[in-house]
């Protein structure tokens, strides 16, 4: 199965080559596939802020390579103190998105690497190697979580099932196979998925534009529905699993994910449908006791009032929180590359991270 999954890695969100970072501009999908070359940390920070690259793991990887770009630029400018010069770049990238903990995890990994890199004759090579390690570790974590999630679906039956996902937790959100969509891909390859029900995921329509595009491109049967249809589909007995990603998981197992995830978990519990969260362990923030402490990003109301360049709403204000928190009590299982946590709580999360 691992080799089948590697062969199925067809979609990429980012590439590192020729000492530059290339990002697939996700704002333009599915109408246009446009790759942009980035050579400065400031430009990558803007790309993260503007959601040209998005998804917690992909944001972390992009930030790691952005620090390599920053170091390259400072070395080319012959700065006398590289460590001091990079502080502004660390801060700029940390401010680009507040909720996805992978961003801060990756920046800390690069900061830790910098301390030893400066003691070598080739600090740029050491920083690049660390960024590549973050990239490859995420890719491998995707494959491992896909295997573990697939086993859980196998345990619920051998017949092809209908599953539902929200937002985009696929290859576009990671360095590889995807998290939630990675599990779904693996289950499809194993003959266990009849149809993927994709929530459109307002206001940025990551489900309609990105997840549906990924699935259609691979020939995986899918059907798009408006977010408000999720409860109806569950009521009709059509859905076996809800499978989503995460932007931050706290020490007690609470999960921050794209807005609308919490209501899906409530509906799933009422309809006795299994709810799976799939994420790399870098998404787990053991410094926060619960989801109440997670900073929830609020973006401009223009994202709700307009679709593309077309205004669709009356002349009113709009509230646009782009994440919500699903309590651990509503989650059946969290899947990471470290292992599986059933009915997560603080004790089980601590055991996972100590494994």
C-alpha cells in the first residue's frame, strides 16, 4: 500500500529548486495552475497571509524555506551578524497567520538549527538541509497517517463507503499525500470509498475549488454539497465517516480547524457517525491546555461579502472567523504519524507525545 500511495502523489503545493521556493497559487485554482517563484522571506510571508499557500503543514514548510531565503539574502549582502539579521524575518513570518501551529513549530525548528549552523563553515547548507528535512518528514508523516486511518476504516467494514470531508486537507495543504484526504485516498485505493462528499467550505470555497479539484483529477468519485446540506446527508444515512484535518490540537485533544468543523462534529455525534481528525504531530500544541486558548484568526468581511470580484451581499458588515474549535469529547479518533488516539483526552495526548 505504501508504494501505491507514493505512486498516487500527483499534486504538489510547493517545490524547492534552484535556491528558490515555488508555490502553486491556490487562489487561482481550479481555473488556473500558476506557479510563482519566491526569493525573499517577505514575499513568502505575504503569500501565506494572502492564502496563496495554505493548510497548516504546507504553511510550516513554506516558512522553513522562507528562512533559508532570508539567510541567503543576508549572506549575499555580507551582514556581519546573521543571527541578529534573521530576527526580523522570524517575526515577519510568525505574524503571517496566527492559528496554524505548524508555522510556529517550523520556525522554532529553523531557529534551533540556526544555533548550530552558525558554527559550521556552510550555515546556508545546514539551514537548507533542515528545511528539506521538515518537507520530507511531513511527506512521510502523510503516508503513515494514511496507513493508520485506512486501518480504522477497514475495521468498520469491507464494503465501499460514503465519507465526508471539509475544507482542504489534501496534497495542496501539505508536502505530500495529504492528511484527511490522504486517508481518503488510501481508502479509495483499497476499494473502501464509494463517494467523497465535499463540503464547499465558505467563504474561500476550499472544498469546492481545491478538494474537489484534487479528487476529480485523480478520478476519485466525489459530490460537492453546500455546507448547510451536511446535516441532511447525515440524516439520510449516507455518511459513514467525517474525516477532517487540523490547524492546531491542544493538550487535551481539542481541535481547531476550518470554520464549520465544530458543527459537523455536533451533527456527527447526534447521527452516530464516526468523526476522525488527521494531522501530523507537529500540529499538536502541548503548551495550550485546551481549545479555549487557541487564537482564532478573523479575516476581512470582504471574503464573505464578495465571491471573486462580484459582491453577493447587501451593504452590511460581516463577521469572518475562519477557524472554530471542536471539543475533544466530540472526536472519535485523532490520527497522527505517532499513532492513533481514540476518544482523546489530556492523558492520552500526553502518552502519544511521549511515545
